[in-house]
């Protein structure tokens, strides 16, 4: 059995992270106080998050900001509100979340802020303030204890130890959750104690996730199975990266044979432009294994659909603008879309039998990759 022991070291790493976050947030308050005492308008610098300042870094293997910064100053009448809102939000994060060991959602922060007289027109304005706080601090909102709704899940023979205050020290094996364990702050920050797994299989669709769990792929192929439920939430991407980095497990990604499936795979591998101001979300070593549209056509799978205009536009956009798609298998499969004009869902593999995906497609794909 493969083991990965963290013990006190893992706990100390988490405690150090929380300490660093609190110091960073305190520095914002200290900046305000010092500036006011010196009769100056408080101001801060943060990366510009527009597309003009986002580039793909081949060395990091992910999207990142290009280095251009902007200044947000309370001396600018149009920036007073967003500056004040960010100071207030940082105070809430430090005092009510980090110090009290709580987590909350983006929606909760929006409602709390409106009750405090922030007068946002909608939640998007509130979310933008949190994104600014991320960009300025360098810490993801999940590390600030602000999370989206949980929808992805994980299953497999891996024992974890929780580090969140209420359950710190409690251990659980994730094979004890038949429907998969929900991925949220507790799991994304848990220590890995031991596992027999030799790989991680990331699956877009719920039906396929449950199929491979029922077919005991996790046991036969010694795999941890992660369900992304579409575009993977950031907590899920953090967990996938940790499984790869800390346990040395190869990661294989399995999505629909359509342009959006490729984008999901690329989000896991290279990150997204919307989170380019953060590191630690991408898993550059992960590999997209399908469902390739060329495989679907070769296998004569049923249930094919014609590409829509939106699909075709997405294909053209990736081929023309995305530097990641200049190499195979992305370019090859995108070109296949243009030539063939069809797309398939993962469930189409069931046209060859319910167990085909578990007994044939996935094992053969992984075996071919390892033998390459």
C-alpha cells in the first residue's frame, strides 16, 4: 500500500498559511491607519485582471498575469466605494472567518454586505470585490474561507485527516461514501494519510462517475475518481493538483467529446484566464485521455449530434487564439471536429455496453499512455 504521511508537518503548513493570510490582511488595515495619520489617501496596488494583461506562461504551464499593475486610491472619488468595500471585506475575512475557523459562501458575503449598507446592485459587484481581494493578496478565495456551492465529489481508497478546526484530527477513508464525498474546504485542505491508489481519474459527467465507481474501477485500476460536475470548481482543482504533487499520482481527464469538454480538460491542466492572478489551481502534468471525437467516430458510437454554430465558433477560437491548442492531441481533435462536424457525450460509450467504459476504454487509454 502506498503511503503518504503528513502528520504535524501538514498541520504546521496549514497554520503557516493562515498566519500569512492574516498578516497580509492586517497590512491593509495598517496601510489605511498610517496613511490617514500622515494626511494621505490610502491606496493599494493590484494586478490588472483584464484580458490584455493575461498571458499563457509555458514554464508555469498555466495562464497568469503579465505584470501590469493598477492603483486603487481612496483619493479618487470613483474608487472610494470599491476601496472601502474591500477593506470591509478583508475585515470580515480576518475576524469572522479566519479567527473563528468558519467558512462561508459568495452568496452569504453578498447578503451580509448589503445588510451593512454596501448597496450593491447585484451579487456580481460583491464577487468583484472578492476577486480584487484575491488579486491584491495573492490568496484564493477558498484560502480566505469563501467558497462557492459544492457540487463535485471524490471516491477512492484514500484516507484523509481533516484540518478544519471543528474536525481537526478526524480521519476518514473516501471509499466509505458510495455516492462520492462532496469536495469543499474540509477535503481540499485535508492531509493525505495513506492510499493504495496509483492514479487519479477526473470525470466530467455524473453518470460516468457512478458507472466507474459501481464497476470498481477504483479498485481494479487502483484509481481515485473525481467528478467535476462540468467545469470544475476551484476547490476541486486545488485537490486534483495536491493529489498529483503531494502523492505523485498521474492525473487522467475524461470529458465529453465536444469543444467544451476540451476546455474543461484544459482548465484542469492549465488553469483559466479568470483566475490568472492566482497560482496553485492548475495541474500541468495532467493528461486529457478522451473521449476523443476521433475515437467516438472510430468506435461508431451512437448518439452523435451535429456541432452547433456556437460549437464551431468555439473550435475556431481555440485553434486561432489558444496557444495550448497548437499541439496534439488538442489541435488534432479540434481539426477533426471541423472536418467531421459531430460531437458525442461520454454516455455514448454505453452504446457498446454498460461496462465498455470501465472494462475497455479507460484501461486501454491509460495502458497506451504508460506504454508510450
